[in-house]
C-alpha cells in the first residue's frame, strides 16, 4: 500500500495543530521550524513560535516530525478526459492523482468534447468538484468558439459562470486580429488570456529541430516557432494594454524576449512545465513516445535557459501540463503518437530537483508552484495567511524513490519521467482542513488528523 485517499473525511470538529513542521512560507521567502493551526477549514495561525512546547489541551495535534509543510500546489494547466474521453481520465481520477501529488487546486483546460465554450460546462466542473470532494477544481473558458481560432467565445458569460481564465489550450491562435480582439475585450472583465505561443505553420514537426531529429529521421519543429509567436503576442499587448499569460515556455530566445517585455512594464506573465527544465530532446532518442510533447522537448541549452528563467523570476510559474493519453495513442510509431504526458503525481518531486541542485530555495519553488499561480488566477489558495483556506501539503524533501508508471493512481501512465530517480514524496495533502491523502509512511504519526 502506497497511501490512502480519504475522500470526504470531515475536518476535526475543533481545531487541529500541525506541530514540529518545517514551514515553507513563500510570502516571507523563509522556511523555519514551527506550527500551523487550522480551525473551521481555514488557517487560524502559524509561525515559528506557535506551540513551541506543544499544543494546548483540547486542540488536536499532528506531529509532523520535521517534515516540510507548505501551501498546497496550484496547478493551472491540467487536461482530463471528462467529458468526452473518460477512458483516459475522469475528474475523479484526476482529483485522486492530484491529492497524491500534493496539488490542492486544479485549473482544467477547455479542450474537451465538447469544449468549454458554453457556461453550462463551467458549471458542470464546479458541480462535479463538489461531488468528488478532493482537490479544488476550476475551469478555463474557451477563448474562441469550438477552439477554432476564428470567433471569440462568449467571454463575459463564461466569466460570469466562473471561468478563471481563457485559452484555446494547445491550439495556438494564428490570426493576430482574433487575439487582438480578445485582449481588448477581456480588459472589460479583467480576464486573463492564456496563450500557447507556437506559430502554427512552423510548429508541425514531431520533435524539436536539431541533430537528434536528423539522426532519428523525424520532422523538426524549430525553436523559432515559439519566439516568433512570443514576439507577436508581446506587440499585441503593447497595442491593446491587455493582460497576457504565455504558456509552456520552452526556449532560450523566448526567455530573453519575455524578460525584455517585463522590463518595459508590459502585463506579461508566463509559465513552464516540468519537462522543459528537467528533460531535453535526448529523452526521445529511442523513439520514446512518452517524450512526445507540445511544445517538443528542446536542446540542452534551452533547458538550461528555462532553469535560469525560473531562477531569476522571468518565468513566473510551474505547471504539470497533465495530458493523459491511452495506450492506443502512444504505442504507435513516434510520428503517429499523440503528444502529451501525465504530471500530477510527479510535479513536486521533479520540481524539487531545482532545490536539490541549488537553483531555487524551497520558498522560491513554492512561489512558482503555489503562490504566484493563485495570484495570477485570483484563486483563494496558494498561501499561508490567517483566514486563508487550509490547503496544505506535507512532504519529505529527501525521500528517495524511482518513478514507476505502474504505481500511478492516474488512469493512464504516459509519463515522460518513467523510471527517473527522484527525491521528494508527499506524505499528506490537506484541502479545506480535510486530510484527503496520507502516505503509508506517515499514517502512524497522523492517525488523528
């Protein structure tokens, strides 16, 4: 047994103190030994001196035994198969995988069947999340009708229904006029437009251009396809005064251009996904379809630039880009394989490599995993603050293990990190004061949680 899902377990009727924890506080940019007090599903208090001599009588306590306690991860790029392809992933199975991965809030991409271009589908996600009682779930609205990149979706109605941002997911918008109108229109709702910058006519290859693509005889997608679109989008932001978030940045040139745009004060933010700072194009060297992603894995120099972009703050956030594919979609020749990899359960351990290798501190990592994503999408979690939701992750940063796709809780197993040795394991995930997941190694010390 790896752990236990505790769906629907109510929080303790009184207050619960998590004591003897190593608190990771992104806001103060510090980590310290301390405690967190939870009451009525919210953080009542926290700090280094709280309960230094133990919790008072009448307050239930959980001894964290020196494990790290941080704001739960806010993953703003998750695809599920519900509705339309439930055999790949359902909202319930994604919620379970998120719990195991320490992710307390998910923002779901709109490229389902049907796509989320109707308010009823945004409401469907909210209703299902309440039924499942696992991670918090939010949804993007489609940016264009049918994700076709031609006519804007009903952004106002979708926002009213609860959409937290607008995107066409992995469909890049080649028509500059459409994106210009979207940026203008979204200003009226203070809505965040999220765009994947890949020039459609240049990015049709099966892997990144370069020596490896030539050696394998595979068609290449040049890194230039990304930066061309990044530069165009930045010009549109200058023209409109709109707010734009660029998704899954993967190249060195894009990092440079975005840094320049930010220095000019433009409302540009961006994220990257775990594969782009942890893997390079060598990961597909044996035609390994688990490594076929959008955008494709890049050269080592690009990977290093992404790490540097995370280190210096040019890249604001880290996402999983969880995209489940079934065996029929991946066990085919590389050129015919569907792109995408799952990432909910591996996001934290892979991201912790940035800490173990000295690129980020733990508070800086959780700024990119939790605090900043929550701020960008105006979500309530992602922080330690009095009155904030008690959405937390308890983890052992030094727990050594090897990723094995057969152990995943997710319905599908298409991980680009399969068989990768990592350090870092989630021991418990808490949402709204409820412990929704507990690892077997922590069960004996948290039986009352």
